[in-house]
C-alpha cells in the first residue's frame, strides 16, 4: 500500500475543501476502497473520512417517501420498519448483499460508489481499460462467464456489483449531491454509466462531488415488491443475475410495474421494455415471459455467458409470478 494522507471531515464544507486536493478520495465504510488499496488498484494521495458528517438519519419526506442519509449503515437501513413494509425489495437486497459484519460498516453512499469490477480489474498484472485506459480488456478473450450481456462495449464487459442500487433503480430513487458549485439531484438510474469509450468512469459524478442523501419516492408498486438474487453460493457472493421488481394490480391486470436487473450490465439495468410490455395486461406467467423476452431482445452475450439470458428470463418471470400471490 502506498503512503497517503488521512483527513477527517467534521462537516460537508470541510469535506469538499479536503477533496479539492490532487488525488483525494472520500472514505465511508471502506469495505470496497480499502480492499482495492491493498491490491494496489486504488492509490489515493488523500483519504477524506466522511463518516462523521451528519448524514446518518432516515427521515420521512413531505411527499410520503424516505430521505436516507448517505452515512446510514446498510444494516440499519435493512432493519428500518418503513423500508421493510413499504419497500421490501430494498431490505431484501441489502440483506443479500454482504455479511452482517460488512453491512454494519458499509454506508448508503459508499454502496452506490463501489467500483464496477471483475477479477482482471483487481489484478494489476492484467490489461484492463477500467484500471489503465487504453491497455485492453482481458475479460473479452479470457474468463467472462459472469460478465455483461447488456450495454457492454468493446472496452469493458464488467458488471456492477451492488444489490442495493438495483432496488433503488427500480423504485425511481433520487441521489442528492453537493459539490463546489452547490447541490444537485440525480436519479439513481442515471448515476452509473455504461462503459462506452470511458470504462474508467463508473458514475456521472464530478470530481469532488459528495453524496449526502438518497430519496425514495412513495410508490404503490414498491409495497408489493421482492428482490431475487441468483448466485453461485448462498452468502457473500456477487449476483449472476438479480431482479428487483414491484407490482401493483387492478382486477387481475398490471396497473404499475417496476423492474431492474443486476449482474447483467456495467450498471443496474432498468427494464423499461419489459415494463412497457406489461402495462395494462393480465398478470400471468405468459405475459411476464413475453415482457422478459422483450427486454432481453437487446442482449449481446459473450462467448461463455449466453446462459445468462435464460437465467434472467426465468428470474424475472418467477419473481413477478410470486408477487401476484
């Protein structure tokens, strides 16, 4: 690990000032960043500790949603009774994301900002366009069975690892940011980037911008929701494919539906085509399969991961069928 300077910020202003230094990086729970520093993948010159900032509350909004401070621990968010009753898929996603010890450290803001990565990104001896732009993508010709089938580019085929972000994407969550030029808002769906020609950029955040909160709007479909994660082992494993889905029914038909996928793209993937196909139709397995097919028409599997298409189709259908019961 290379030498670095450590600064602990007591308020947002101090954090932004410290982040203006060359090579500065914010530090929350450190569950991803510190691992990458040990591997020599991340080499910040300055670590700005933001865990003392006053962003650790979960509050009701006037509109009936929730405002979740960026410093709220994943374990506390998963246990919040409002989340469990009104956005159950979010609670399930958090509980499936990591061990209890890691959930006690990981923060809402940090979870959103964990790096999209694959084993080649973490191996400093292997070419990787995310780690060293222009060096090449080892995964395309190498091991890529658990890589992207949607939205990838010739420069990167890695998948985003967050479970929480998939649920937040499905339920139209909004990220509140503050930077040197003031505050702004960004939908979670638009926070993360597809790789394109710049796979080293995971998000649309400007240098030194700080996440201060995530806002969940009230959403009827979120109250009847679930998160399904398919993985190679039962605990502490990234998703092969995951689905966050919410459903509102009226007279046996779909009145409102929200679907997002994990493990299939460089970012959480909002299934807009599937949602459009389901609006107003009978809530049946056949309708759900047709909607999944509509979404997955745009899939571009690599040499060794075409199986993800069928896995994603089955996960979507099964999750939605169970929500009708």
